[in-house]
């Protein structure tokens, strides 16, 4: 008979299950790391701890299960909310003596503060709403800046910024000389690592942990990554290395069943793709898991002898669920799933992991809801991931309904028009269906659109493979994100002259998203490649013509770069169907400028309308 651990009522509760657990879970077989891990639990059996520890656990259980007698009314009226607890906190040190009830109220006040602030500035809202409890728990348990907290991507770091001395400047977020929209080392000592792109947190955290060990320090390192971020190869590379190096590192997997990117489809939000995401979904919905969790509600620790088997105690859930065993097989201790909105559970688990010495890398799997606590965000198709200014009471965003559409939408409409006539056209994006416009394409051609997850390198080579089979891949990746796949563009595409069409949205300066999303380098790194056709439209009509041009280029790679924002109102071609343009070879520019009117315009005039060049 095995014991399966679940987290309930502020501590791991054991329940019986019939899932087979082999003897490999014994300390003797698991080796030194498990022996060290079990030593902490063995101490619970000693008389000097015994009775008092059991009383403490029972007391914590009572506090956790007791509902708040007077639930706090959350204020999303649009007026500046009353935040009595938050008003007393300038830095995390001011949170250390708060009670569990006060921590819960603080999480609510943070939500009110974020909705009030972002409604006036715009920004990334729902990711931060979803980790309000987690952020409070982390700063309550750990001691930044000595302890390091690394936020993957950084969309979810608004609450962290408020609690680390930047509350009074949050009204400047994503503005010139204001608070950055992402973690930024030069902005605060509490921002351990800068971010903006996905899936870097585990690598950075592991580097910090190993550096700490080499320098003889004892601080803690925590990497917070979403289930969307776990679809990228770098996250797996880091986990693989972490299991080998065995340094103490806490990885928090924030599982909100959404990529933290603009992923709304016409039918609702899109979950992360990939085998691991499927495994996490299976774990959440497992009948055995739900049964064990339900049984655990009334199951008590009858004897401290059960606690002494800490290896099964902590890791039983991983042993009983094959989907979670991937982390164990890579040398990462798995704990979870944990309710990411239960403050008591979070504080208790984080404290336990913090206090266990020489644990090695551990992954805490928490379940959260993106947009939690704010009804308009919870109801929105995209969970109000990235928003402009909005009415805090209703969630209605203040978008201009008249005028030209975005360049992104014109690209999507044009590609659909081309694909209706050419069945070989396919589209690829890296978890950015909403941001690239390809969700619209997918609605028309569901079998010809591929979301590969946050995996730009794979997206490029996947597109190259499609091209070898005679298909016409359009690989849509933000300009700044394509930097991650540059080797694949050079080695797998350009060197082989494969006709992959790269669509680089957000080219040039992007404004509020800041330097991490600035697409200022694509002209240089794409134009230097052999065989590459580089295109840059001057308006939305030219963009449609260039999409048609790219569809006709079948002997070399090409790319189109266009900015964030709306078109200029240029007259569009009939049915959004562009006319292919002539490709001008760079070395012919000077030689032909006196005979070709179009080239003469490009070379001599100051306001040329378009360029299509092969380098």
C-alpha cells in the first residue's frame, strides 16, 4: 500500500491509493539526496519536537480551513480603492509580521490597486492578477533582495513591483522615463534578472544558484515560470542541467492553462500546446487525483510515523501520476499540485521548502486562474492579457473603433486571400496566434495553421522542413522574438535557399513594451544573410502586395517587416488580393537606376514608397 501526498489545509495530507510504487522510493535506493531530504522528516519523530509539532500542524489546519467571518468587499468601482494594509507596506520587510488573514486581504488590495492603475495606463493585467497570492506569499516567506526571485517573461510582475518600492510610480508604467513593463535590474535591486522574452527564468536561476554555491553563500533562488513558458526548449535545457548540477533551486510552475501571450482565438482562449501541457492538463483532470484530493479533506495524520517517510510523503503525488514523473526522472523533486489562490497552502509549502537544507532542485506546481478576482478579465476571451486604458467597473477598453485596421490584421486578410487560391500556403506561429493575426487564418484554414508553442527555433526549422516538401510556409514571429531563432534562419533556411517566408511584426520601435520588444535589429541581421529577400512596406496596401510577392518567391527565403500599429488609410487592392512586385537585386541598383523608373525613384527620391531587395 502506498501513500499519495496531496496538499490540503496548509500541509501535505496522506491518503491511501492502490497505485504501485516501487522500492526505488526508499532512501537507500534514491541515494544521498533523498537521505538528506528525509532527515528533516525523521527529526519530527524526536521527543523534543513530537507533540508540539503535531499541535502546531493541527492549529495551522484549523486556521486554514476556517473561512473568513467577514469577507472583504473588493472595490473595482474605478475610484481609488481603500487599501489600509497595502498603505503600510513600502518594501517586503514590512510584510513579515502579517497574519494569514492580513496576507489574504493584502492580495485582494493588490488586485484593486492593479486594476485601478492599469485601467488608466494600459498594460499587462491578467497575469499579475493571477499571481497576487503567490507574490504576497513569496515576499512574506523569502527575503529579497538577498533571496532572488526571477519572474519569467515578466508580465506577472506588477504586484511584485508594487511591493518593492515602486507603488507611487506605477502610474508611469510603460511610459518614457517611467516604470518598465518588465523586470529590470537597473530599476530595482529586487528585480534579480531582467526579462521580456519567455522561458529564461530557470536558466538564470540555476546560474545564480551555482554562483551562490561557489561563493559560499546561503541565500535562496526562486524561478517563477508559467506553463506556457514551459513549452520552450530553453526551459527543458535548464531543467535537465539543474537535475545534474543538483544546486538548491526552487522552481515554481504557475499553471494557469494559458500561454502568457495574446492567445485569444475567435472561440476563446488558447491553451499551451505540446506534450507537457497535455500532461499537466491530464494531471489536473485525473479522476484518481480528484478522488485522492477529496479523500484527503477528512484524512488526519494519525501518527507521526507516517511523516517520517518524507520521500513518499512529499513525492507521492509524482509517483502516483505518470504525467508528473517527467520532473522526477530529470532529477527535480516535484511538489503539487498546490492551490495557487490558497494563501495558507502557499505560505506553508514555501516555508517548508525554504527550511529543508540540501534539497537540490525542487519544482512546486501551483494551479492559478489568469485574471483571478476581476470578473471582466475572467470572462474575456483573452483574459484581458494586454490592455489599453479601460473602464475599471466594466472592463470595457477604450479602443478607437473607426479608422484603419492594424498592419497585423491587413497581413492576415491578405494571407487568407492568397491561401484561398493556393492550397500549398501554410502558416506557423510560436504561441502568438492573436499577436500575429494568424488566429484569423486558423479560423478559415484550421489544418493549415500550426501553433508550435513558445519555440521560435523549432518554428523556423519546422517551416524549413515544410518548404522541402513543396509547401509555402509563412512563419510569423515578432521581430524581436526572431532573434532567438537566428541560427536556424541562417543555417537551416538561408544557406539551403529554402523558400520560407518570415513575417516580422512589431518591427522598429514599439513604444510601451520597451527595449526587450524593440524590433530595431531585423534589417541588419536579415539583410546580411545570403539569398534573403527583404521587404518593408510603406502602407497597408504595399503590405498586401508584398504578401503576394512572397507567395510567388519559390527559390529562396524572404521576409516582410512591418510596424506595430494601424495603417495609414491607403486604398486597398480588390478583395485584399495583392499584386506581386518586382524583386530588385541590390548589385543592380546603381547600374539600372538610369533606366528603370521604379529603381530611380528608390535611389533618387527622398520619399520612396517601397523597397524589395535581394542581398
